[in-house]
C-alpha cells in the first residue's frame, strides 16, 4: 500500500497542537510576547532558549533545533519523520499515561555537585564489605562479583568525613547527600546505613545515586537524590538491545543474570526520559507482574512503537529481583524472553 504522505503530514499537524505536544513531554512553557518559551529538551539548557511560534513551528536559539510538531516528535523519540507522522496522525502522542517529570525534579546538578556525588560514591564503594551490606546482598541473592562490577556501595561512618576532607560539604548539602541540622553537628547523613546504587556515565563517574534501606522497617525503601531521574545504568549498556526494568534492585538482578538492563525507576516514565533509548533497535520491557506494572508496560510499549517487546515474567514471580532467589531464575527469565521473541 502506498501512502499519501502529504495528506498524512497535514492530518498529523491538524490533529496535534505543537504547544500541547511539547507540554506533554514535560517541557514547561511560558508566554513571551507572541511566542511560548521554555528550556530546550534537546540540549542542556539553563535559559528558556526554546520558542514556539504561532505558525506551529519551534526554534531553539541554543542548539538550533527547528521544525514542526512532526519534527519535534521525531527528534524526541528518535524516529524517522514518517514514523512520527504516523504516530501523530493516529493521535498516539499525548494520549498515553506517561507522566511528565515533577517540577522539583527538573534541576540539573552543578559541576561541584557532581564532584560531591562522585566522591561520596567512591567512598561508599570502599565500604561494600561492611557486614550489613554483605548480609543484605546475601539475603537478596546478589552475587558479590555482580555488586562489585555494578559499583554498589554502602554509606558507612566515614563518608561524610571524606566529603569534608575534600571541601565538598556545601555542594553535598545542596544536592541532598547531606542535610542541615538545627543544632549540634551542622549536618546529618540521610544515606547512612543504606546500600548505594549509582548511575554511572561512560567514563565511570557517578552522576546520580539511590540508597536502598538494608532492613524491611526503614522508610523510604529507596532514598533518591532529588535530581532528574536517570534511566539507571543506560550508559553501561552496549549493543542494540536493552532490557527495561522498574526498580534499582531489579536492575542489579537483571545485570547479575547477564541482561543488558536499565531501570526506569518507577512505572511511570516521562517521554523525555526515553530519549536515550533512541539508539536501541529492540527494547525489552520487564516490569512488575502486578496490574500497575502491566499497564505501565503497555503504555511504555505504545510510546516506543515497534521496537518494544513486553515480556511476561515467569509464573509466580512478582518482579525481576525475585528471580535471583530461584536456583533457575536466570534460565527461566531467558526462556520467557525467547518465548516473547518467538511470538513477535
Ligand atoms: Zn536546544
């Protein structure tokens, strides 16, 4: 069947307001004369360089990105314009339940804050042999070699002193690694006693981290740095396939079982956070086996298009991390993936 691409293009434009679509991607826009302005989603933008014009085109004065609603979606999703036009003509964009990032999460860390994150992580790595960390890893079935390879750590006594020694207390306070106290010592350590799971860039530098409580009573279960959530571990994935899991521990488990995994850190994923997935030909979605997880997996697959393949976890398993506790968990996971691939 040949398509009338010109008609499709018009249909796609007519059905979707650029302003609404851009907002749907979590970009905050403010009126500025005849245009709407916001921070550009296509480059690290500190000022509102991204403008939307009344004629339905956008232009970024920072990186030069420019185009109409089809071009915007193509860029945001890593698609050909024809694929983007098809998505828009069928109104798939903006109809999903993929939530934009919360406003307070949008701030990017400063270089000093990144230095503090990296220093804290390095200090935590040295404490992975702490009995509480080792006991927790054993309880969850996480092999020590995998924990080591993924850069897991433990926030023990001495981490704050290390930050102090490096003159990084101020940025550590700003980025939430340390918290101010009203009296006594000037700060306290919210991550103390937690297993530290880092997001590393290609150079092996930590740029974000989360702390998992090592017992079942401590709340919250995960303490995150108050920064934009990464796709945890995405820069460590090589090749053309990536497996998306929900939680940090699912990520550790999937990697320990040999999958090229990254974690979305929750069932709801803003479309902007999907941008790093543009380079993959195949995206396996391995979300939790509850109703919320299944619905989120369907939404995500819809947003990703044909590249996505939703994997049903083996019967009786509630999430990927659970599989580590089964003697044949890795095998059963690989079988589930092969089965889904065979049916696609
Ligand atoms: Zn830009």
